C-alpha cells in the first residue's frame, strides 16, 4: 500500500466506498494496486481525498457487480 505524504485530506474507507457506490473491499484492492493512495491508522483505513478525486476524473469504474463470474465461489470478493 502506498504511504501518504503531505497534508492531503483523508477520508474513512467506509465513507469513500459510499461516495463511489462501491465496497470497502474494492477500495482496498485499488489501494493495493496503487490506483488509490491511503494509509491505515489504528486499524482503520483512510483514503486520500486527492486520489479519490483523481479516480473520479479518470472515470475508473468502481462499482462491484453481482455475479462476478459463474464459477466464483468467494465470499470476500464483494460481488455476492
């Protein structure tokens, strides 16, 4: 996960997920791949407001869709 530098406003992952109409798990995946910038503080993930705005401007699709694959049996992917 990418460390956050500077004084960028931070948003709780749950609030960011609601704002983007997606799940916290999806945002954690975006953090891991470097699409979003954030950090963990006292067990809670925070997302950089600037990186959220860049994601919106880039038009990257964040909603998870039901039934990600016919063979998917995972319960943690956010699609079920």
